[in-house]
């Protein structure tokens, strides 16, 4: 996570609690797809998919 974004601000932007974020991304965490997508959106990051074996 970029240093400019604190966990409290990230929690506010995602609608999740700090505890939920820490728990989701801990070694034992098992987040649903919704959680990392919400974090990515808050950080201004997009994810894309392409067929396996296809390189840019």
C-alpha cells in the first residue's frame, strides 16, 4: 500500500473496517474477491485478464 494512504483512509474508501482489511490480507486471510477489488478501486488500480499463454 502506498505510504500516502493510511489504513483508516483505505477502510473509509472501501466501506470495510480496518480489522476486516487486516484480517483479509493476513497470512491466514481468505478474502472474497470483493475485498481486493474494493481496495484496488480505492488505490486507483485496475485488474485485467487475458487468455493463458498470451503475452503483451
